[in-house]
C-alpha cells in the first residue's frame, strides 16, 4: 500500500537525519500524533503536508521518492 511505503520512507529519512518524530513534527509544523500515524501508514497524507515533511527532512522530492513502490 502506498501509504505504508510513504510512511516507511519518512521514517527511514528521519532516522538517517538522527531526529525524533517529535522534532520532525515541530519542524514541519504538524502534530506529533499525526506524524506517528503517517509513519505507520494509517494516514492518507495530503500533498501539502507531504511537502512540509519533505522540506523539514531537508531533501527534495526526487530524493524522497527514490524508492520502489
């Protein structure tokens, strides 16, 4: 399921950056519980929120989407 793959990718990049879920949520101006549900693939994330997360991870969309579906 694409939601799970996107959530896994967010978690992977967040861990590579060495930041907590809470810090990523703060940097993206999102709630920590929202971030948890996104990473766990339980949330259908909007494009606007995905953009916030990608920017907070300091990667571009090409890097973010560099995974197999």
